[in-house]
C-alpha cells in the first residue's frame, strides 16, 4: 500500500532534526536516492517506510499523512 505524504513535510522534518538525506536514509534503511525521491514527490512512500519515517522523526502516522496537524509523538513499544 502506497500512502500519500506531503514531500515538503518529509524534507522539513528532516531539516528540523538537522539530518542530511544520507543520515536519514541510513537511519531508516533506504538509499539516499529513495529519500530524495520521497522528498521531491517522485515516489510514493510505502506504509513500511512511512512507519520508519514516523519513528525517526518522532511523529504520528496521522501527522505524516496530513490527517491531523497535531504532531503527536509516535508511541514506542
């Protein structure tokens, strides 16, 4: 399942965390090229990768998908 995510949001969250694309992509196990493609809207994010982004940036899936403007912390189990 591919999930619509605002590419600008991914870029802004990465910059807010002061990470490079290389650092963010390494942290979630994707290539820097894939990270760039997600941030520029050239690729849609799978649910699995979306969950990884949410954990990395400490935000909810609802926030990443635009379902809410509240940036809730993603619960850790």
